[in-house]
C-alpha cells in the first residue's frame, strides 16, 4: 500500500467537479515540460475523464495540486498489453513538483487498479521526460514494445508496464 498523503496534500478520489482543475494542471504541466504550450492538449485530455477505472487528486480540500487518471484495458495504444489498465494522465502543478506527489498519485492509482482486479497496468512516456521515466522505473515499470512517435509532439515515446 502506498502512502496517500504528502506534506499538506491529501490524496482523495476525484469527482466531476475536479475535471476543470485537472485539465488546467495537465495543460500547465505539459507546457512546463515542453517549454511551450501546444494547441489541442486540453481537448485531447478531456475525453479521458469519461469512464475512468481510477482517478485521484492531491491537494488540500478543494484545491487540486495534481492528479492521476487510469482507464480500462484497450483504451490506450493498439500495442499496449491487452489486459493492462492504462494510466493515461499523471500531472502535478509545476509549482508543486518535486514534493513526491507524482509518486504518491501513481501509487494510489496502481493500488486502486489492483483492488479492482486488474493484474497489469501500462502507461506511455515521452523518452525525453527524464524525471517521469526515472519515477516509473523506480516504481517497477518496465519499457515494453518499440519506441514510437507522439502524434502531436512528434517526439519519441515508449510504453511502460508493470504487474499490479
């Protein structure tokens, strides 16, 4: 079981009222990671919130500082392991990064997926996002399949998977 609180940020199941804050964090975190904002990031993220398998937010009370969203098997890339739930979005507000929130959120999602009976999970990472790749590898995620190009950013990506 993973720790569900880091510093002042409690991790809790998300609610529909959190969607707009989560999307804003996703856009801000992507812009910070990429050095610029790309059009279409929010629009690509929004549909992933429908029918999620696990969704948690971190933050005090109603303020969201980070979130993780996982969806059912078959909702990611065609090359994903067919039985793997997909951790499709994981982001921490840039001002809150390096406090362990990403690790805590990832742990909350994998714990919940396991509790729901999923045996494996997969996620997709930009290979030049070194902090994220280090986090995933340190939590037991292993690169699977071939590298491929991100459809919007045109940068190399890889699928990572782990048993739950």
